[in-house]
C-alpha cells in the first residue's frame, strides 16, 4: 500500500516559504518534493527567493556585497549571484586597490606578518595576503618579524 497523503493544516501552509522545503519536509515527515509541489501550487516563492527591484539592481556594485546583503536582509551569495548575472563589477573590482606593487613592496611580502606589512605599506591585510599568495610567497613564520633598520647595531 502507498503512503497516506499528507494532511495540510493551516499552520503548515503558513510555514511554506519560510524555510527550505527540505527542512519543512523533515519536520513534517514527508519529502521535499511534496512540500515543493504544494508551495508552487499555492504560488508561494521559495525560501531565500529575492524580488529584485530596479532600485536594488541599481545599487549593485555601489557598496560592498556584504553591506548590501545586510541592508536588504538577504544572503551575500544572493547579492554576488545577481551582480554577476547582470555583469556588474563589485565595488572592490571598480576601485581596485590603487596600490602599485613595486620591487621594494614585493620584497616585504613574507618577511613579517601580513598585518605588519600592510601597516607598513598603508594597505589592508587582505591586499597583502592576496599579493603574497598570487606570487607564491610563503607567510612569515609566527613570531618572526623583520627588525627595523633603527634597531640594528
């Protein structure tokens, strides 16, 4: 004999679209497909679905993806996906780091912590990290810092 049809209660119907179909299905002892079919039949958008307004789309790339996600109450992944779908560069891609990696700056990579090199060069730790990794330079061993020229005797 087949499994009895799920009896949908008003409480269950009210929860459709408020969490992932699979999560609700597990809670109710059914399959995600059953929940998905019911939600779609009622025209309820999936959990996490975003109704992109023209204003939201216009804001993409004008602030960090994380800040926009926080502002709109959605995931950063949703913001990144929509921005990429529309071919819009991220704020950091538009701005670039503005830092030119000359030989002297590159020579500092891996000689001290990324944070210390960043402070010395006036850039972010992430900028130093990315530059170091892109060049295949290992991180400085922990506790080892390049002595300042003033400290040499």
